[in-house]
C-alpha cells in the first residue's frame, strides 16, 4: 500500500456515516387530549392575587387519568389542579405517564366585576390560566 493512500483510508474509517441514524433513543410522544373540563382559578385565590405553578405527574390508563402525583407547587392550588386533571380524557388505547405544569397568573388591569380567566392548553399539555384582578370593594 502506498503512503499517500493511508490518510484517505484513515479518514474513511474515522468519519461518521453521513445520512445514517444510529440513535436508539426515542422521544416519548405526548398524547392528544380529547376532552377536559375548563380549569378554574379558585375565587378566593384570585381575590388574594395568588400566582404560582403546580407540577403534577399524570398517569393515564385506557384513556382515563388514574393517578395524579403532585411534584411541586403552591398547596392552595394543588387541589383544583388535580381535580381538573381527573376530567381529562384521551383515546382508549392511551396508556402513559407524563408531567403537566399548571401556571396560575393574575395579570392585567383591575375590573369592577369578576371576569372569566383566559385558559390555554399548550401542545405539551401544560396549562396557563390568566385571570384579571378584581377591584376590592369596601362595604360599611
């Protein structure tokens, strides 16, 4: 073998194969939510201007939520979060576990009367609930 061919052979064996995929990792897919009740921002916590996040590990069997395990979050917002998650429905063949984060935010200008919060369910199944603050009233 000639010496000038040696660098070419070293390059061929050292270079990765372009266009080849050798990854054995799989990305878990997020199930498609088919039905859910509208989450509520607890009125007492809206009045108190309580903001926060609640992170929950959700277990789904046969399309129904069968388990919720709160990982972190404000204790006062944990019950309404898990209660709402139990209303979620997926296709009957869905069996998985995933993490969901509910974010509760008081934002915007104060209103004279309570308004409905803006609720957004992201493709990652994380939920954002934004409520406007209500002007406090004083009764004598």
